């Protein structure tokens, strides 16, 4: 005997949401997209300045919560990353630009940029970026 699956009018299985719907649920309307180079330039700073937001998001993800159930953790992390990015752009402009330039010119040799990234990290901490502002 052939097993049948109930499908909705759009052809999807009932009770399942599409990836598109899950993505819409996790998007924050005020999020400013950052480029890969920007993210790579401030990744250490994000780890330092957004430590508790990262920890709560990771805990929620490890619990395998649905994306809509972990919206507060997602929004907290996005807000912190945006704050770090803003401080990097406004208060640490020289270090931020130098780090992005180094990462662009030294593709696959990012170890050459470590000193610049450390300088940027120190600037972010000194300017109390992200959670350090609290």
C-alpha cells in the first residue's frame, strides 16, 4: 500500500515552513549589512565586545530552538555587532581602514594583518564598543 502525504494547496507538506519563511522570521529590519572585509576586520573585536550576546545565541542554538523562539538572542547579537561596526567606522577609522586594506591586498595571507587587527581590537575596547558600553 502506498503512503500518502498531506500537502497544502501550494504543494508543500502541511506543518512545514519553507526556508524563506524561517529566514524572514529571523531578519531584523534595522540591521545594516556589512561586507565580508568589514566583518573579517572586526571579527576579533566582535568576539571581545559581544561575548555574552554570542554566548546566549550559541546556547539557544545548541538547544535547537526554532528561529522565531530565539529572536531575542538574534536581535541582541545583531544589535551588538552593529554597535561594534559603528564604533569601528566612526571612532577607529584609521585602524579599521588599514585593516580592511591589508585584508584586501593580502588575500589568503591574513596572518600579515594580525598586528593591524590587534590595534583595531584595542581601539574598539578603548572606545567601549558593543557590550563594553554598559
